[in-house]
């Protein structure tokens, strides 16, 4: 028996908006912390491609830029799972 909820048939599924394409951004820069913050969760994790709606190439650019920005202390590293 599947535990997945049935899709809501009342309204059609909405396509994810590609933020990079909407803002006409072709190259992602690690120094643009405001843009990169939109692609990380409140815990500091990089959001999945199915959540962000990016292409695989764009997702790779975002992930690399976020990692570089973390190294330069512009963005936080992910929060630890449990704090004792």
C-alpha cells in the first residue's frame, strides 16, 4: 500500500519558477550572497533541484557558488543535526 497522497485533481500542478531564467542570470557569482540565500534552507542546506526548478547545469553552478561563498564566510554551513 502506497503512503503517498493522491495528487489534487482540482487544480493543475504549477511549474516551478526558474529564478535564474526569470532574472536573466547566465553566470552565477559566489559574491552575490543575496541571490544564493534564496537557494539554501533556513538550516543552511542547499535546496534540491526539484524544489528550486533549476536545470542541472544551473543547479551545479549554484552549488559550487554556495560552497565558495561558505568558504569565504558569506553564507553559513549547514546546522548540525542535533545539539546536545
